[in-house]
């Protein structure tokens, strides 16, 4: 309640931020449609794989934007209010996104 | 022409393989819709990021299936027919997907 | 000076933590020696690559340990003392380690 | 026996290639020593992490060189001699290095 950004498990976003995020998501969906069309048109596997790599890059870029906002709003705020649990959350996210033991390279 | 799988830059896929791939792509689009809904509903960033990681995993799994088919059909065939250029293509894909110098971890 | 963990660009580590980290680093060097021996002995490329993947996993595991300590000591402390700059540092690290635009998959 | 590059599980490398690979490995060991020194000197975690990311990049670059040689020698040769098993090996390596289901991003 005392936090304008996060209450419990909510992140209140500005309308313009929402719009930007949703526009990125729609573009990603458009890229997925492109892949489907490539499959339907029997396009060469090598070309499909290159497109999939591009989608993966867009997805990471989107994750990065959300992560950055998260750090500057929710995480910073909760620590200043004396709740350190978001630190453990970030550590978990870091492991999930890049350092799983199984994530060999 | 002499290759049933690849002619020039085409990969002719069996109807059932196409169906499976398109069903995976549709599931990915569904997951993207889920993310959009999370953003619209002001869901907690941490939860959105975990979902994005799951989508990234699905995308890699799809890429892996296409890569495996590609190796067993197009690449194997072209080498046996004396065309070694697909080897370079695989090396390039390997770099694109995992070993870019900029891909630090 | 006011922070027992970090002063300027220092991270004061406990002796036992140092020992553990250095022991991991020594193990990594041992693994590198193993790779050198494999090359000298003309071992099969495929086997060398599997070993290199294992080393990469060890390296990530080490990075993960250091990151976790960093979050719980330096980052937490500096934020509580009113210095938010470590938040930007973490965002940069996150990008470096997992989300570079060029890091396609 | 019939293959100059691979016999059973051996990869015969040219002396100059060996030298280059071993020189890269030695450089990697030097970088590891640098990390140990940073830990001993209580250097700031953030700086240690940036160095670890650089080592990870060097390791990938080394893996990439070995992979490229492998594709152009062992894999190409074995397929031309009618042994397709190296295709499965490459698919496995691809999964190990970049597309593990657990490798979320």
C-alpha cells in the first residue's frame, strides 16, 4: 500500500510504459507468425533457424527492459523500506536467466 | 532436384512434421498473449520475468527440433552429394546461437 | 570506511570465503590443464568440446557464488546507505552476462 | 585408419594448430590467476564479475575454434566415408552448448 509501484505481487505501470511493452510483445507475435509462414512455405531450415535466433534476441531485449524497470522501482523501494527479500529474488532470476549449472555455455 | 528434402533454399517437410511445428509455434504465441495480459493486469515484474524465461526455453526447444531435422536431412544429404557448404552454415549457426564473442556468458 | 564490506572499490572478504573461492579457481586451472593435455594427446575434438562445456559450467557456478555474495553484502549495504548506483551496476552485469542484443540464444 | 584426422576417438592435429590452441589455453590460465589475485587483494566484486565474463568469452572463443576444425575435418570425413554417427554427436553438442531445456535464456 505504501509503495506506489508494488503492492504485494503487483507492479503498477505507467500507461505509456504499458503501451511500449505491449507494442514489443505484438511485434514478437508478428515474428512468430513469420516463422509459421516459413514452415508452411517449406522455407530452408537454415533460414528458419536464423529467424528464430532473431526472435530470441527480441525476447531477451524485452526481458532486459522489464528487469531494468524492476530493479529501479520494486527492488530499490522494497530494500529502502526494510524488506530485503527482493535481493534473493534477483539472485534466483540471475541463476534462472544465465547461470544454471546445467546451462553449460 | 535430386534431393527430396532440400532444393536450392527449400526444405520440403512432411505434413505431420509441419503440423507439429505449427502447433508449437501457436503455443508460443499463446504464451506471448499470456505475457501481454500480465502487463495489462499490472502483474509483478518478477513473475513476468519468470514467464519470459519459460518462453525463451520453449523457443530454444523449437529451434533444437528444427536443427536436429536439418542435420539429419539437408546437411547429411548435401555432404553426401559432394556439397560441403552446409558445414560452413552449421559453423555459422553454432556461433550465432551460442558462441558470439559478445555472448559473454 | 563506514561499510565493512566495501570501501570505494574494495570488497573485504572473510578468510574462509577467500579460501573457498581460491580453491574453486585452482580447480578451474586444473581443468584447463586437463584440456591442454587432451590437445597434446590428440584426443578427439568431440571429447574436448564436452570438457570445455564442463569448464564453462564451473566458471558460471563460480560467478554465481560471487554474484550472490555481492548482492547480499555490497549492493544491499550501499542502497541502505542511500547510494543507489549499485542498482545500475547490477543492470549492467545482467546485460553483460545474459542479455546482450548480440547474445542471440 | 583410413582417416588422417580421426581414428577411433583420436583427432590428429598439426603441430602449429596444437601450439595455437595451447597458447590460448595458457592465456586462459593466466586470466584465472588474475582472478585469484583479485580475490586475494579484496578487489570489488563487480570488477571480479566483469573479469569472469571476459574469461567466459575467451573460453567460448576457444570452443568455437575447436568446433570449426571438428566440423571441417572429423565430421565431414566420417560422413563421406559413410559413417553418419557424427551427425548425432553434433546435435548432442548443440544441445549441450546452447539449447538445454534448463538453459532458460
